[in-house]
């Protein structure tokens, strides 16, 4: 009988998610005759007893499992030779801190399947937590806005918003925030903070999750062009103004005679420069929900932040919800990641460093790097439901054959980063990152 394992998450005390829920484990056991071993956990959103009732075995020892599923990175000492591991490895950008882990998998001749690269024929991800990152990220950003305004002596309904993990589930969260939204609509906001503008960079799964929360409030969507002329709009203190930024708003061709072309930008970002700075003075909150790597221009540089916040008074932009949380990435003043226990800091533009405070000379940054863990049951159920159709083929595949002969669906095969300890063709570029990290 095929045996799979579900690893206990232990990256930090907040990581309570699972890749496969008890309900889906029950189906794998009964319908596909797969034996499931689950590591015990005292913090997981689904209890050991729930897995027992589903038919799983609760055991510390994972040695019998040939395929092991997890959510976040796994420690190097956990890996065993010639096994298949399925998790978010956070290696595809060449993340330096995870190169030793990648090298360990290669040394042990293991296989690595990364959820992030499980995509359809159009390159769209099929299993993801993005919506829940958006839900929790926008909730926490509104919480941060309430606290920052309080620190400035301004009371608003946002002070009633709690962090996402303090709500029982998404349903409860939405009920509570809808009530706060009604208060904004009925009582209005202080004139000192209006028009209150929340800009969201990006329009994918994360952005849609963020908008799902924001739209619980009285919202009027305006275009980026309208934002630049917001003083000409008859504004109201009983609504929030939402702006969605796409690539065409964020960058422009360096060549004045060229036109913006989306695919050209993706393929040749060096031909473009950021124009996003022109929008920053008009926003109260910026939410970053874009994919970014070092080839792309930034939304906010440290230099621009120093210019904006270097005067006697604060600019309009008070809070940045950096859901994407690329350290010194699109938001260069995101200089460290946080967790739900201490989720925000002010980037002090004079010191050039983060300060644990709600007030100071710089933007308040929300930079929780695993936001979906704040909604662990809901996010795990959605993720597990999307993953479930692929689990039987991953579990039962014959991994002894050559990669070309491996019988897996294209969705799964595209996600194999390491096979028999070797980087697969699409991921051989990681050799250079392994060398740069000094592990190869």
C-alpha cells in the first residue's frame, strides 16, 4: 500500500496550516486506498483527533512514507534519501537562505515538487493561498491604519478592526468588518483623513482577496488618472476611495517613442522605468500585492521615502500593507518580515532602520510573511480542496524511472524542481544561485 506523510509545521508558532485536511485525508484513504501518516501537533488548526477519526495514523516517525506533504520550508535534517517532498520551497527566485536546503535535497537524491509551480497551460497557479493572504493582509492593514491614526490622536471606526487571526473564521471576520463599514457609511470619517484613499498594486489572487475585504466598506473605485486629480472630485467622508494599479500604471518605457506592451515588459523589464512615485502623495494606504523580483522597478524606494517623510509633517501616506513581503523589494523600505505577534514597524527614514512603533518619521509597514496562517482552517480547506485531485497521482507515481518517462500530469510535472537529486531543465538556472550562496 502507498504511504504518504503530512508533516507538522514548525517554522514558527503562528504556522497552523495544513496541506491536506482531515476530510480530504478520509477520501484518500477510503477511495484511493492510500495510507496516511500525520505527525502530531499541538498548534495545528486541525487536531490529531480529527485526523485519527479520518483514518490517519498519528506518528512522529515519517520513515514509512515515500511522499511527504507540507506547507512551508522543511529543515535540512528532516529529509531522508530518495524520497519525494511537496511544499512551498521558496527557492525559485534563488532565495539565498534556502539554497542549503535545496542542496541537501540534491545530495540525498530526493525529488522536490513545489506548489508555487503547479500551473495550468496558461501559467496560472492551480493551488495557492493567495486569496487568504489578501483577506488577512487587508484586514491587518486596516487594523494598522486604525492604530496609526490613534497614535496621531485621530479616532476612527478602524480602531475597532482586529488582526485577522483574532476572528474565529472568515465568516465571522466579514460580519464584524461589515458592521464597521456601516459605521463609516452612517457616521463618516474625520475630515482630517478624507478623502481616504487605499491603493492596491496588483490584480491577481492576492489583490482579489484584499478587495474582498475592502469592499465590505462603503467604497468608490476611481482610476489612477482620477487619483491624480482627486481634488477635482466631489469627495465624501462616508466612503473609501479604492484605486487598482496595473503594470501600465506602474511603469513606462524608457524610450519616449515606445509604447507600453505587457508581454514586452515581462520579458524585458530593463526597458521600463517606474512612474509609481507620482501616485504616492495622494494615497492614505498602499497595499502591495504584486509579484516582484530584482529585474523589475520598485513601487517605493528608500530614497523616495526619505524625501517624502523628511519634512516636519507626515505626508498623506500613513500605512503600507506589504502583502507580497519581498525584503527590500518592490517596497524597498520593507527591510524585515514580521509575524502576527509583532506585525508592524515604522521605517524611520532618518535612521534608515525599522522601529517598533505606530508613530515616527516614516511609513508604518505591515510585513507579515505568512498571512494565510492567520486564517488557518479556511485557508487550509481551500488549499487542500484544490490540491486533492493531484494527490493520488503524486502518491502513486513510479519515481524510479527517468524524468522523461515519469507519468504525471503536466500540472505536477512542471512543478518538479529536483528529480533524483538533479535540477530539472526548467530550474537549472538555480545552479548559479547555489554557487553564489557558497553551497555548490
